[in-house]
C-alpha cells in the first residue's frame, strides 16, 4: 500500500472520529475514494488507533466547546426540534406497522 493511500485513509479515520463515529473496516472501505482491501483498512485503523490518545485530548476540548454552543441555543428551538423528531418517529412506526401487516 502506498504511503499516500495510507495517509488518505488516516485522514478519513480522523474525520469519522471527529464526527463521533468509530472508524471501522467497512465504513472506511466504503468512504475511500479508491479501492481499499480489508488488510489495508485494518492497517490504517491500527495506525489511527496508535495515535488516538493524542486525539482524545483535542476531542474533549471540541466536545466541551460543542456543549457550550448547545447551551446557548434557545430552549424553544430545541423543543421544536424534539417535537419534530417525535413526529417523524411516530410516522416511521406507523409505516413499519403497515409493512409488517402487509406481509
């Protein structure tokens, strides 16, 4: 595996980690802009995990900044978001029940 491919995979792992996702072989292979073998993905994740402790410190700072920004949102907008999500979940449940009853 070329060094540039490994670096690109490492960047993808970092992006996933910053989004709060755990890098996995399947996700890494699907998001890569080039064909990645399982062994290449495993190697990239191993190298990413080796440097993860350094990322944890910056990740905690980012999370605290994000939670601070969430606290500045107006409660009305959060309440609206919750209500919207609850409606969507109810609609999904109804659709799922219809599909299950149709079988």
